[in-house]
């Protein structure tokens, strides 16, 4: 467990270079990318063994190189320090698309799911200028593979299916890819609005708390001074041996303390009204 915690801590610290108090959509996507890398590295290493065995049995040595390189790049993406997160994401997306393309070429149509997964991951972790870029990648790869198929340049074991099956599989892949690229940004747009509203609400509450602290301090300290003075003057007035001069002096001080207290109360009311107006 300690090894796993250290491993996850290293990857997250490399990818999420700075934490944010107000976690917006960008932070959430970066966090999801970090978690993707955390789980993909050990799982890809486990999956590498049977893939290498199959590739060696089929004498597909280029596939061996691609598999090892893909896993190595996944590890590099998570472990290497001082790489911008944008570069990490692009490296990861490029690795996934390259591996998917080779799998389709050597394995066949069953591997189109990797292209769909690549489109899904790319849309989730990276913001493209053209939101349909991942789907377009799948279109280009599909057209390229179909061209190779009709030119009979694909491996012999991949020509044992009908052309109608070929078009059906790739047309569904393209359809689902564009569907993912259409729906995911809408989901993120809604989440972004929600994050912004939450951050705005949090800042408003923080500001209200600061005002409430000021009001509490005024009530416990500032109000106490003129109030204590008024109480003392009242006690002095209760004495019967006060001269007229002393009584006049005490009354003047009552007026001064009352005005001072009135100003403080007005300040508290003003601050309270700010809180009410910010709630509306």
C-alpha cells in the first residue's frame, strides 16, 4: 500500500504541478488525466506480457516494438518531471492513437474499439480547437485502413471478411466518434457553468463571512466603549450630591457617547445591508 501511495503521489505531483483552492473544470480534467495515467501504467504493463507473446508467435516484430514503446511512453508521461501538462496530454493521445492504428492493422476489425476509446479519452482530457478533431482522426485512420484493404496491403489474416462488413464496422466507429465529440463538450459546458457558479457562490460566502467577522468585532469591542461610558455616567447621575456643573458635564458626555454609539450602530446596519444585497 505504501508503494502504491508513493507511486500515485509521484504521478499526481508531476502532472498536477499546482493545486487550486477553487477547483474549476480545467483542474478537474487535469485530475482525471492524472488518474488515467495512474491506472493505465500498471494495467498496460500487465497487458504487455500476453501482447508480446502473441506478437512473437505471429512473428510481428514491429508490433513488439510498438507495444513496448507505447508502454514506455505511458510510463514516461507519468514519471518524467518538468513537462508541461499540455505536452503530456498530447504525447499520451498520440501514443494511444498510434497503438490503436497498429492494432487495427495487425489484429483486424476487433481493434476498432481501441480507436473509439482513444476518441473518448482524447475528448475528455484535452480541449481541441476543433471539438471534432478526435473523430476526424478516426475518419482518417479508417479511410487509410480501407484503402490498404482494397489494395491488398493488409496482413493476409485480415482479408477473411466481406467489404460490407468492413464498411459497417468503420461507419459505426465514425458515427460513435462524432457522437462522443458532440455530447462530451456539452457535458463539460454544463459542468463548467456549475463550477463557475460554485466558485462565485463560495467567494460570496467568504466575503459575507469577512463582513460578519467585522460586525462581530465591532459589537464585542467598539460598541463596548461608549456603552460602558454611558453605564458609568448613569451610575454617577444616581448620586444625589452632584452639583449642577457636574450634572451638565455628565449630560454632555451622555450626548457624546450616544452619538458615538449611534454612528457605530449605523455602521453595523450598513454592513448588514451589504450582506443582504449580496444574497439577492
